C-alpha cells in the first residue's frame, strides 16, 4: 500500500518536518490499517506543491494593513497548532488559570482536552515518542467514545465525575492514564468489546508519554500569549492565511497547463501519484490519497483531466472546495452542459474506486461534493475548533471516525 497526502493553501515555505511526521503517524495508526495496509513500512508521500507557485512581486506588501500581522512565518509551531483551541477555552472560561487549561477544557469536554493535547504534540522529535503520544491520544479518544457513545450520553465533568477531583494539568495526565487502564480491564471483563480496530493496538500498552507532559507546558505557554494578546489575537494571526486562498488558487489555475503540456504543480503531484501507484502495485495493497483544502481541487483536476490513467482505491478529500469549483466550472474537465435534464450530476471518476468527502459544518472553506458528483460520499465532522479548517488532520477523533468508516466499506 501507499498513501499520498496533498496539502492545501498557505504552505509555500518548507513544511515543518515534525508536523509532517505527526500527521503520518496518525495515518499509519488509523487510516492505513483500516484501508487494508499490511506493511508498517508502506510509503507515505507528501508532494510539496506550494513551493512551486509564483512569488509575489512586492513580497506580500498588499497584506500589510494596520493592526494585522504580517504573512511571514514568525509564529511557532505551537502558535499555529494550538492557539485557536486555547482561545476557545479562554472564550468559554475567561478566568482560567495557568497550569489548569487542560483541566478546564476537560470539564467542558474530555474530547476537547485530548484534541488540544494531540495538537500540542506536534513538536515531538523522536519517532518512538511521537508514536507513543499518538497511541496515548488515540486510546483516550476511544475511551471517551466508548463511555459516552460518541458523546450522545454526555461529556465533561457532569459525565466523568473523576474530572472534578483533578486540580492541575499535570495531574490530569496521570489520572487519565489510570482511567485508561481501568477501562481496559472493564472491556476485557465485558467480553473483550473494543471501540477501535485491533490495528490501533500495534504500539503496545503505554503509560503517559514524556512528550505529552511537555505538551502540557506548551499549552499553558500558549495560554500566557493568548491572555496577553486577547482572545481575538487568533483572528489577526489567520487573516493573512485567508488571503493565501486567493493567491494559491490563482497561482495554480494560471500555471496548471493543458493537454499538450502540464504545469509544475500537476507534474509534481502526478509523479507522487505514479510513485505511490508503483509501490502499491508491488505490494498488492491499495492506493490511498488524502487531500486537504486546495489539495483536493488539484487532485480532482489531475485525476479527471491530466492523469485519468492513475487508479486510486480510496480518495479522501477534507475541507475542500471541489464541489464549489465544479459549480463554477473551474476544472479542466468541467462540462458546461452538466447539469441537465439528462445528466443530474458529474459522472463518477472511473479511476477512483471510492471517494469520501469530509466537511466540518463550521469550516467556511469546506463544501459538499455528493450533491454535484456521482460517486462522492459526503460525511460531516464537527471538530468543535474555533478555526476548524486546519483542525481535521490533527484531530484524534477525526482519524478514529474516518478509519471506522473506511473499515466498514462502501455504504449500500
């Protein structure tokens, strides 16, 4: 098997290696086993197309507005991954004290606290520690889902009474670990029922990983910055990135090429698909493509027009605008005659076996595809994040739910 991840907008500079490694760990833990991957060493390709877009003539001078931060990469990884979630906690509980942010979040929603911990783990450097942290967060989310029936029975301190006994974030991790061990014994006594696939257990039993404790310190450091700058500071941080939506879309469309000669972005992503297809064919495993945001539009353009010869077993588009692009007829293969009384939707891609499109209802940049494309399966996911567009692939609950749906197979 091989997996190709195609990134979205706002990635013109080199992507942080730790962020890539953490995302890949989640893919290996959840989606790849659910899709039928039999090899723990199956390749994951991350073609970085953002670096191929044309540079701005005035170095983003048009983005420098009074009161708005610059487009430059002057924030830490924690600022990018955690700040909006921290802002969300502060918005709900403005008087939250330093050292208690995780506990405060958990008392509202245990899932929210685990999501925050997972996002803050992006700076883990060593593979073994990163995988252990991912496994710890995955088990914590599975515990939450099993106990609450995916949140339908309740959440927070009203459901998990033990949260009322925890006073500090450092104690929260140890108590969560105790609850996980007790839950493991509980499901064994209950006939061995589990809410996660067996493959999720591959990393073995782990106690609280050292990086998780470090992540707690980073979370509270982010809290200090948020309190100092005000809750609305997060809006200022992300305003330049919203401008990149237009810049990256225009840059890709202007240089994607045509039938005779494709553009550099199409060539780069197309080569990654070729390499992954070769690896998948050699191992006899499926080929999976995960595309986020603008990456979904690029992948659809390639599969429908530039490279219809590439066969994909599972395509997952996340927070994309593929449906909107087709409504505006922006794809190279778009047919102005569709829809019509004879053809209600764009015909399904013949080279894609299954297409899942995930939409967060809070994400203003995510659009449905099933109402426009035959064969597209829309699924709604509510991350609960203040700024959800970048929250999908760092969310343990997202990976858990996606893996479960993929493992179930196509819906009848």
